[in-house]
C-alpha cells in the first residue's frame, strides 16, 4: 500500500455517525507489515491512511473517558480545478 515492497494489512474500525453535520468521529486505523517472516506495526502507513480518511492524524484518539473516539471537524473536500 505504501509501495515499500512489503506485504501489508490492516484497516479502520467502524464507528457510528456523529449527530452533527459538520463533525465526525475520528476513525483510527492500524496497519501492519510482514518483513522477514515477522509482523511489525507500520506507523508510517497508519499515519498516512488516517490523514487520508480523517484529514488529520491523532496519536491519542480516545475521548476523556477512554472510549473511542473523539469528535473532529469533517475534513474539507478537495477541490479539483479544471483548466482549459
């Protein structure tokens, strides 16, 4: 997935929808890679995928009570400009 030549796996946990239209619950991911027959946590891919999905990476996504996950503003949609 991050083009480093190693087999990788992982993903996001499902969370419920946030009641506010301009907010969402942060959806943390965890990705792992297999190298030399051993499974390692892939922190670089985890950060990249969290930024792609959530618009930001949070090292501590739990709320004040230790539950997953805190509410964040929805990331702005990317604008694509078409030039003639």
